[in-house]
C-alpha cells in the first residue's frame, strides 16, 4: 500500500506539519514576498546604507583581496577550535590587550559559527560539565536565546529586565530575581546594546549587578553581538565584560562579527571561557572540542581569515574602527531624525526613548496590532514586539515611517 501511495504523490512525511516562520528571520521572508515599491524592512538587525543597500566594509574588501592574492593560502580543514590567530585576537578584542586573564593563559577561545553558534557550543559545554543547569535570561531577550539554550540541554528561566512604564531598565526587578536565583546559576547578559530593548545598564548599575552575581556565585555568560555598535567605540562597548573579568572570577563570552564587521553570512564568531587557572583552561578547551566535533566538525576558514587579517594589522584595524564608527553614527542620526519627525507631527506619546536607547534597535512600545497595521497599510516590516531596526532606516524613509507610526498610534 505504502509504495502505491508514493507513486500517487504520497509521502512518508505526510504527517509533518507546517512550522511557523522564525519571528525575526520570517519578517524578511514576508518582506521579500511584498511587491510594493514603498516596502521597508526594519525587522532583522542588518545594517543598510543611506541608499538602503547592504554594506561590505572597505577594509573587509581589502582583506579579502589580500587573501585571494596570497598563493600560499589553501583550503585545508581548520583545527576543531578554528584559526589560532583569530582566537587570540578575538579574546584581546573583547577582554582588552592588557587583560590579566589573557596574560595568565586562563582563557579558552574557540572559533564558532557567529554569535548563535558560540552560544550553542557554550550552552552544551555547560550542560555537560557545569553543576548548575539553569540559565537565567533577561525578559525580554533575543528571540533565539530560549531555543538555543534549551536545545543545548539547559533549563531556561527569566529575570526581569525591562520596565515598559519607563521604557528603561527595571534594575530593582533584575536584582530581586537574580538574588532569588539558586547559587551558581548561569546568567545570560547582553554585553551592550541589549536586543530587543536598546536599554543597557549604566556602569554603576553594572557594578551593582556584578557585586550581586559574584556574592551568589552566579556564572555570567555574555552575549556580545554589538561591540562597537552601541557607542561607536570598541573598548567602551566591552566595559561590562571587562568589569567582570577584572575581578578575577570566571565567565563565558560569545562574540559575533556579523554586525561590527558586517560579516553576517560568513558566520564568524568566538566563544571564550575565562577560567580560574591556565590548566583548567587547557582541559576546558579539550572538552569544547568534544562538543564541536560531532556538531559541525570544524569551523569555516574564510570569515575568520578576514577578521584575523584586519585585527592583526594596525592600519587595517584603524580603518575598521573608522568604518564602524560611521555605521554607529548613522544609526544614532536615524534615531534623532525619527524622533524629530514624530515630534514635528505631534504624534501622541513620549518618544524620547528613541534617542535614549542604544544600538541597532528601538523598542518602540508599539503593540502587535499596531505593527500589523503598519505592515498592512504602509508595507513596513518589523517584529511583532514593536522592535524596529534603526540600521535599516534611511533619511529618505523617515517621513514614511513617521506617518505610519502616527497613524498606528492615533487610529489603534
Ligand atoms: C536580530 O536580532 O535581528 C539579529 O540578531 C539577527 C538574528 O539572527 O536574529
């Protein structure tokens, strides 16, 4: 019977149900299907130029030229842990070149598939080797965090982070929830430019968080997807991580080069585990290899080679910081333009959070109903939680977006 079914188009997978699209990447799928010339994608956090085009940094093009012109380069497998130079330079970038943890060889760094892959490998390592299997993630957080850590074998709980009333940090709720967490629990922290809210603790607030976490032995796991994008300065955006490393205790950090080097599709990132001693770091690295090998064997070579080429050359590094600052400044400028446009229209509400929030996203406070209205009537695509990617906006499109927000809040 079964084989007859096949000849008539039957399938052994006939019972597979249609999955819903990813809440973030699905927005791009919907956008691509829309034939309207006025459509605007403010969903995924991907940088666009003023002309609305994706940007390949000039310094990245230069690095690629150097790589292509180097006849000694081959396509052999990388080690399971990735490109050694890339790993060293990535650790220096996030922890600082004078970091004692690096000098004391207490850091195990492995190249992973961008930020997501770094979180996944780190999560699975913790599920296998750490005594506490619960990870606390902020409420709200990046839509993928829960899935990544659950599949890695951790149990996911949330801590309060954002206060909708002030559109700022709920520090009291955060400290109360972390105080109530079991000692030793893992805590996911956004190093800077919190996604989706754009709300970061101040340095004083970070210090309060650090003191509490250290007093309870909570293990920090930093997600650093936007180093350089929040302020335009790579060191300033790494301050939170460096405060935790400076106290000599342990932590994990997932780094992504998707945004700050525009290497989205190259999938290049790193997981670093800062350990208490050099010999622990050696053993930790040996176990990370056992996590990685059955998952994807070893990481891709091209993106990591681009990053290593740029980070190890003083002049190219400098060019990168200038291009990075220009991207960050354009986003800050978009915030100002959108805020001014809404104020000029007299749109009801206090929109100052648009200029106060940090990084790629504005957490507008728009409801999912208002978002649907803006998509249907104005062809503006964004995630249903009201997050807009400021990096997808341009001066030319600001009036269209301001019209849509104005209509949404006055009619819905
Ligand atoms: C985002 O939040 O839009 C980005 O981090 C892209 C992604 O993978 O979701």
